[in-house]
C-alpha cells in the first residue's frame, strides 16, 4: 500500500453515499474511494482560488481532450469513407474517358490553384462553367 495513504473514517448521509454509488463508475473511477478523492480535490480547488487556477484547467483539458479525441476519430472515419468513394469515382471516370498524362498534370495544377484561392469552396456549377468556357 502507498505509504502516503491512510484509512480515514468519514460519516455521510445515505443520500450522498447513493450519489457516490451511482456515479463513481460513470467517472471511470475503479473504486468509490478514487471518486471521493477526486471530488474532494475538485471542491478544494473550487474553494481555494490559487488551487482553482491549477486544478480547473487540468479538468477542462481532460474533458476537452476526450471530446476532441472522439471528434478526431469520427472525422478520420468520415475522411476514409470519403476517400474510398472519391477513389471509386476516379476509377470509374478514368475507365470511361481518354485523357493524356500531360492534360491531367495541367488540370491538377489548375485544381490545386483553385482550391488554394477559394479555400476549398468550389461548386460543381463553377467547374461546369470553367469546362464550358463560360467563366
């Protein structure tokens, strides 16, 4: 056992203990004791303004890290699906048209330039107008 840890007896209402029972696993705590320890540290940080500056940003950072991690994972999955569909569309299109490599390189250079200039906001209508020479 950790030599900095000691057993302490604490009295609390049954309603408060029921809150501990119902919430400690939702907070990813392995024990009720860990949940109570985190709650005391949080409340102590809340009461002590000097500790609040040190503790609350850590709590917020942990919450944001979890939320942003989930968002990043979801975005990664969506980008993968989009890439698969784009690859499929490119293969189907390439099978049906005849374009020489030089024309393809010129089109890529133009597309990179357009995407940079418009920050990626290119509409299909704009592309059709360009291809028809109606700019």
